[in-house]
C-alpha cells in the first residue's frame, strides 16, 4: 500500500442492504470496498463510478471517503461473520490493502470483521472522551475506557453470541474547547499540513485572524476580545480552524500516522507560550494522562475497524455550552468569527462522524457547500457565506438504524426551542415541534420497514439523560427556578443593562444546566410524543454527558397512555468528575425513594417517576468511574447493564422486566 492512511477504516452504517466504511487518506486514490463471507466469497462491492459522491477533498493532504457496498443478492446474511477489504486501483493494477499488517484484525483473521445481528444481543455505548482527563494524581491511572471494547472483541471476535453488534457513542467524542497544551501544540502544526495553508478566519471589520499567530494558551482572551459569545471556561487552546478540528479527529480516532504530542517541556516552550509559569503547571498535570491515552490509541483504531459504530454530537464537538440558550445561539450567530468557528466544527463533525451515521441524510447541496469552501482555499466570500449557512441551518443530524430493536438517535443541540416568551436565557426545549415531527416520521418509517410488534422496545439515543439522576436533577430544577426569578427581577435587569451584559447572571446559572428535564414543558412534550403520538409503550434511553453513570427505570403517564422506560447513562469514557460532583453523587447512592414530576399539557394532566437501580455486585446506584456501557438483551428487551471499568467486579445492573401496561 503506497497511500498514507490517516484514519480508519471505520465500520459505520451497516444494514441488510448496505455497508458503509469510512477512512481518510493524505492523497486522492481510487478505492473499492469488498464485503466477503467466511468462505471469502464476494457478497458486495462499492462501484468505483460512484467514488465522486463517496469522497470529499477536505484539504490539500486530507481526503475523506465513505465507501458504500450493496449486496449482489439483495440482502446480506444476518448473524454471520463478514469481513471486508479495501482495494486500491492505479492504472490497470489493483492492490488489496494489507489491513492485518496494520494491526487492524483480531486473532488469525486476514481482514477486519463485523456482523449484522438479526436481533441485538449486546450493544456497547459511551460518551465523553478527553485525552488529558487529569483531575488528581490517582485519576491519571484511569485508562481510556473505550479500549475495554477492544479487549472484549479480541476475546470473542468469533463468538457472535458474546460479541457486541454495535457501538453507540453518545457525544463529546472530541473536546474542541478544552484541549491539552501538549496535544494542542501538535494539532496546530498538523492542521497546516492537512489543509496545505494557513486558514484565515473572518472578523467583523473585514480583516482576518490567523490562528497560528495566537500564542499557546491565549485563545480564550482572543475569543473574548472579538465578542464571539463563547462561554467555555477552559478555552485557552480552543480549536478554531477546520484543519485543527480535522487533526483532532484523526488523532482520537486512532492516530494512524503516528503523530506525537509535544511532551518535552523545552520543545513546547520554544513554540511560544502565553504564560510560561502557568503553562508549566498545566504541562506537568496533563502529561501522564495524555501519555496513557496516546499509548492506547492502537486499540481504538482496531476496535473501530471491526464494529458498526454510530455517533451523535453533544456540545464539546463544537464548544462548551453550545446552544445552551436562545441568547447564546443568537450572540454567536451574530459574531462573524463565532459563526465561522461553529461552521468549521460542524463541517468536521459531518465529515468525521455524521456522514457515516446515514449518508442519505445529506443532500448534494449540503455536500457541495462544504466541499467547495474547503477545496478552494476558503478564500471566496460567496462560498464562505454558503458554507456558514448550510452548516448552521442543516436539520438532519439525527438518524435511525433498522436494528432489532430499532435505534433512533436524536439531535438535542441544533433544534432547540427557546421558551418562556422573551426570556432568552431560560433553558430551551431540547426539541422543537419540527424535531418532534421528524421523530414521528422516523418511527413510521421503521415500523413500515421492520414490521415492528406492538410491544417493541426501541433504543433512543439522547446526548443528555431524559430522566436524570435524582439529586442532580433536583439541583438543576432549583437553578432553573432561581434563573427565572432573577430574570424577572428589575434590579438584576438594570444591573445587567448597566454592564451592557443583559442576561449575564441568569445566563451563567443556566449554562450550568443541560439535562432533558431542565425545561419541564419540553420534557413533557417529548415524552408525550413517544407515548401518545407514536404509541410507544416502552423504550430504552441511552445517554451520556453528565460525567456520572447509572441505570434507572421510570414511567410517564398522560391520560390513558403510559410509557415505561429504562434510562442507561454511561459517562465518561475518559473524563473524571471533579471532587464537588463526586460529593453530590454520594447523595444519589443513598437515594431510595423514586423521583417524581407532574404537570399539564394543554388541559391534560401528566405524571412521571424515575427510580435508580442498585448495582448487584457493588451495592451502588451511581458511579463516577470512567466506564464503557454494555447492555445485554434477551428477546429484544434489556436484561443486564454492565459498566466496564477495568475492575474485576464492574457495576452490573440486573434489570427488572417492565410488563406492558394495559
């Protein structure tokens, strides 16, 4: 293989009639994806004539491919081990890439493998993966929990009863705002190599900003200087250019090219630091955990090559607090620089994550708008405006997967609905009416395609928990009440207006919230859509974001409709909770009473209740340990939820079977 492989291959969307494999290279190549059965017979292949629609030139030295193979005989076999190979054509010759030599296979397998489960028996899930996850000395020992999935596949790669069928990543696959100092120094250098240029970012006065000229550690002040509206507390090395976002993805997805973070202090110092004394402390604190993360990346690379993986975004793919309120959204959108940074983040998310979830969600205009801007040097104003508009206005980030039980992943970030009239700093509904309509349409499509039984228990991926952990949710409700009270208090309004920072105080309070139940009306509208409009009687919510993990059962009742649900939360894969958060979790481990809510939708009365489950082998309800979730299903209903922590006895929740309500 003569091509420089930058990332992948990663198995993405897999259904009975299509297999998608994603990869990134440093130069354009003619590639073909072939799907093989256990006898090495070719079951499907991608058509090289379609390569133009399955590839994007994202930079001079960055080319993204989403190869799509459809079966020769209409459908792929279920519950059979399949493998794939990548074939490169040059002139009249074809060459199979030696993926085994790249250490992307298990055991004696010649090629990476995967399978299409007729019924899901096991599913992996997790969220929040930050390379420099330092909190205190003992935490540096925590590995990247995503690597536990590689251990599992290595052990059971030929036993499909024990091998998970899908990996569901629930957000914060990168931290664009909170970037370690040693990692950032490397990413800034590699970004210019990928794009082949210095990316200039637009400013409101018509001039441009060169991110490479900002000293390391000084980006937070630059974002504030140009009134971007960003609110991240840890944005000292915030990613700004498209190339920087792309470099981060290439690194965390396995670092195939062997990039090295700058872990030598003298070398780092020579690159230009904003505050040398502060930088030295940060460098020392982050170095051990970053090195541990770096050393585990080959495991991640092999894992992603061998399991169908789906990914949704949360805020850190863009920036902390992304679209946390209507006021935040409007302020950033009105900032020329802020708008472009968000556009760069979303373009990178699409290329590295969103595209592979469901290629059909992105039309030619969307793809053209991004590829045209990235391929022309990012210098033409019309192309740049189109780029900004299409990335900001796209509404099809959510997706569904026709597994059994089916999976629906919800976009909780770009389709929010500001609530409470003019109170732009109040927590918005996480899904507006059009997003709820989209959810209903996806459900209708799944029912038609799969002939679903009335008692089906779908898996619904949400970045934030729908039914949050009791003591945390109570604290958030108190903060919501306080924000609403302060926003309506005249002295606070006048004080903020005097400072020319309207909503600053209430906005700060709300920025600490991010849970489905923060907006009570939005919470009820979402659950009533599931229970009433969609007539779902039970479901599984898979979530992340909150940096603690738990399993719970709950219900929502509206008139004569009742929805019973499981809430599983796995967070974080690699980002430990702070001390204050751990103390709050101690309350949860003592919580024995259910947590209930109630209210009205129009004139109909609703109630809901959630109860934390106890891990059978740990006697705990909530954990802050870094972990990867593993759900075991029996007859399409979750039977067990394990949180893989690397310990001999990880938390395991044996789940009660929810009977169907009348």
